[in-house]
C-alpha cells in the first residue's frame, strides 16, 4: 500500500488547507499517517466543561484521534514536545524523530508547513525545518543507521494558504459579526507576509466533494472550535467556497523553470 506522511506541530494542523487533499489520498487507497510534534496543551478551551489547562493536552490528543478516524487516516502519532516550545527543542533531536518516522513508514509523499509557518507560528516553522532536513537525511545511509534503513521520499510538499483567499475569508467573518481573521501572539510576521504568494503554488487539489466530512473532522476538535466559533457558526454558503481547493507548494521535485503554475491537481501526480 502507498503511504503518505504529514508532519505537523499541533492537533488540528491537519485540517486547514490539507484535509481535503488527505481525503483524496484515502479515496485512492493511500495509507495516510500524521505525526504531531505536540499535544496542543497550550491551546484554547472553548468550553470549561471539556478540559482544564492541566488536562488539555490529553483531551486534544483524543480529539485528534477522533478527527483522523472521520477522515479515514491511520492513528496519529505524537512526539510529546511542549506546545509553544518547539524552538527550544534541539533541532537535531526533532529532525531525528522525523527521520525515524520516515524510515519506519517509508512514505512516497511527505507534507509539512511552509517556511513561514503560515502566519509565522514558531512551532510551525520549527517543524518545517526539521522535516525538510529529515527529507534529505532519511535517504542518507551514513546518517543515524540506528534509526532504520535509508528511505528516499519521492515528493515533499509544503502547505500553502493562497494570499488571495484572505480578503474573502475576512469578508465572510465580518459579514456575520465576527472580527477579521487574526492569529494573536503566535503571529510573528507582518500581515502582508501571511500565507503563500499565489504565483509559487504548484498544486491545487479539488476538495469540494469532501465538504461534509472535512467539516465534521474540523469540529471534532471541540476545545478549539466550540459552538460559538466562526467555523461552527458561519453558514455553508460562506465557508464551503473557502475550503473547495487545497493548495501546496512542491518543494521536491521543484517546478521546472518557466512552468505555468499550478502544474498539478493531485499529490500523486507523476508517481506510478
């Protein structure tokens, strides 16, 4: 069976701009694995009846397991690093953890965050760097032979949030009485740098047919998306167009110079 590995920082990172593409992989018989570096113990608590600050990590782990079951993914794996603390982890240790997963699961495709972490989230940036480093080192027989036999991943992707969609998202929020989308203290880059320039996006995966499933999976993260959250409140007509396509930037192999982008609509494009 073909295998894909998605490497993220927090429970619910598998949702945004990604879950539709993952469902498309499941649809074609691919085993989809998610490696999550933390349990999200520093996240929000939408309803105090759901968790306490002390129990939040364990609760979010179970929420992610439920979300992955809805998507048809394999059981997620957790590295148990502290939420908000990935920049304090020795980079080589984080890279080794991803190498071990790659060599054990032997995926043909790997997905992680883009270099700016979407909106500058330090944990997202740290896991991007570790995964990009692991992509090369997993294939190197001289690197950490104790972590398993070398494995070369065929394709490496970064999630992409097209900058062109943010005005529509903000307009939908404001039209229904919510403030424009914001990322709070974890945003470390200027508003103009959030997301991905449309012109570098290589991959646009149609995902509208998965709307019901991906929305149910998103709302399984109950501590983060409670009954009052915009993603729970906004009507389908406002939200569905924003989730109709999942976008990625293909890091390896890179697009040929002069190629019109996006140049593929499937994470498995070009793979037999």
